[in-house]
């Protein structure tokens, strides 16, 4: 067995001194640990056998090859009170069966149908933009992705005021859930059912959101003969392997909430970073606008454009490398596990350092540079599989990856076909690693041109 380097620790003193850094600057803390101890290190924290994993080979074992020996971490178990037994939080055979039933809702053909909704929602959000406007692009991306998920979930014929109502309740609920589930103290209070004002508000919003979703489910059941193609009707019609039993209403509600949670903030965060990087790299911005002008001009983009937007997709890929929304995720060992001669006892918490692997000079030349063209040609052709893994891996890999690619590409394409945006003069920001790796400040762009 190989010994695992361990953070040296003076009990209580180290914990107190480092706790602030761990919570206040987790990226700096983990970078520091990797620099000191290497690709695998043990960071004992009172009550948790905590390991940082920075090696693509070991990450592959954890997420894919030996995934059966791991389950999701304690944070996910706390999330169960919110998302019940949805895809994100369920385990084992139950998860496998749910995933099998839900997969068809994310097939290529479905995503093709959602592409038009993605374009329409973007047009709706941007219809008031005029030349000279300063746009809070982060907020705009949240609004668009929330509209997209609401309309793809419940049907594109949904009235605008209902979309806005559902969106605003769920957005607020997500903000509060983010505050609770990224704070170990709140997770503890939540687990003990101690109702602080924030937790109380969480339960009130949850009740409101659930009652709206339940009504949609009831309507869907009563109108099952309609030829609907939205996500909800796919869930309502899904059948288990024997083709008999479908999902219960409670189960469908859990999956709806899960897809809202998992599928909204990740994409809007990634898009915020795309705009920031384009704004801070005007030469790459030029290449992006040129591609959109040449491929789409000023018409509405459509599904078939996706494959031709190579520069745009490389920009998204490179943004997901530099700012992976899921900047770390964790697995807990259900039993003793040995990987590459490292021994992890039962109960160990293995945290992938996705953000740091993505910026490792072993895999990427000048790793902190934003260079979308690194994804063309040979430079990245032979990367280890888990050197770039913003969508996770193995049987828990993001089910919405294809959806997210289409959504991000369509939103960027429609905006660039109608407007030119520049970063507001003097605007800079940095990272705020919480539930997702968000920009610390809302990104401000100026509309410098409008095409008719
Ligand atoms: C840029 C956008 C996105 C990123 C970076 C992202 C990232 C991820 C990651 C890393 C995981 C795995 C987490 C883990 O293993 O612990 C995951 C799971 C998941 N994602 Fe995404 N995601 C994105 C967009 C979406 C979208 C658009 C949807 C749905 C519409 C979605 C739905 C889900 C679901 C349901 C899971 C749980 C899958 C399972 O455990 O079987 N995601 N996502």
C-alpha cells in the first residue's frame, strides 16, 4: 500500500486556523493542500475522513470503475428533505430504474424539440434591450434558463404570467436552498429540524412550489390523451422495465424539483462566465461574433446550426474548463476501498478537485489562459478522460449534458445575432465558490450595437 500524505495538524489550533480559510477561500485552501501534499491527500476534519483527489486516474475509479463501492455524500442526504428520492439524491437500484425511465426525456430528438423554446425564451428576455443599455447579464442568464426549464418542463403553451410566477417562486427557493445546503451549520440545523427564519421561509416556499407542481401533475394526468412533448408528460408516461408501472405523483414531483435545481443554475452560471471571458478577451469575442454573423446572420438560430458553431462550442468548453460550475463533488466509501494502492477506509469522503484538475499544467498548456482553440487539433486530443469532466462521470454523470450544450449554444447564438455586447468599462470580478462556482458580482455588459 502507498501511504497517503496527510495534512499535519495540531488538534484544535490547526482546525480553528484553517477552518476560516477552508470556508472563506476553499479554492485557495485546496490549491495550497495539493501544492504541499500532491494529488491525493488526507485532510482530517473533526468527524470526517476527508480526502482531496486531484488525480484523473483516481477520479475515474471513484466515479466510474469502482462507483458501486461509493454513495453520495452527507450533503446530498440532507438534500433529500428537499428533493426526496429524485435522480440527484437517490441511490442503488432505485436510482438506476429512475434514470432508465427519465433518459428518453433527454434524447437527441427531444432536445431538438426544446431548441425552439430555448430561442423563444431568449428573445423574450432580450426584447427590451436597446443600444447603450447596461445589462446585468448574470441576471438575464438566470431569467432565460429559468424560463427555458419552466417551459420545457410544463409545455411551451404555458401563459407568460404563470411562467413568471413559477419561475420567481422556484428561483427564490433555489437561492435559499443554496444558502442552507452549502453551509455545514445550516445542514446540521436542517437535519435536526431546527426552524430558523431562513429554514422556515424555505419550507413555506417549498410548500408553494409543490402545490403548483402538484396541480400541473394533476392536469397532466387528466389530459393524458394530449400529444404533449414536454418533460413533465415524458415523466408521466414513463414506465418501468416491464412496461407496467409508472412513477407515483410524489416521485414525479421529486424529479421535477431535481431537474429544476440541477438544470438551471449550472447553465446560467456557465453562461455568465462565457460573457465575462468574451468581454475580457475582445480578440476571442471578435471570432465569436464573426462565426455567428457568417453562420446565422440576423435570422433565428435553429437546431441544425448547432453543429456548425464550432468556435462557440469551443468557447463554452473552455469556459467549463476554467470555471466548472460543479467545481467539486464528493463520494462516500460504503466499504473499504483500494485504488492505485491507496487505501480508503469505509466512511471516507473523497472530494474531486475538479476546478484544480482543469487548471493543471500537466494536462493543459498555460492552464490559466482562456484559449478556446486549444480544443481544436492535437493539443487536447490525448487528454486523460477525467482531466476535463465538468459534467461528472460514470452512472451519475449529468443526464442534462446534451440539453445544457444545446441551451448554452442557442442562447449565445441568438444574442450575438441581434446584439453586440461589451463588458462595462472597468468591470472586474472574481470567483465565489458556493453551491456552484459563481462570479462574485453580477456581470455588467453594455449593448454596443443592435441589429434589426
Ligand atoms: C453547464 C451545465 C451543467 C453542468 C456543469 C452540470 C453538471 C453536473 C454534474 C457534475 C453532475 C454530477 C454530480 C455528481 O456526480 O455528484 C450533474 C448531475 C445531474 N445533472 Fe447536470 N449539469 C448541467 C446542466 C444540467 C441540466 C441542463 C440538467 C437538466 C435539465 C441537469 C440535470 C442533472 C441531473 C438530474 C443530475 C443527476 C444525475 C444522476 O445522479 O443520475 N444538469 N450535473
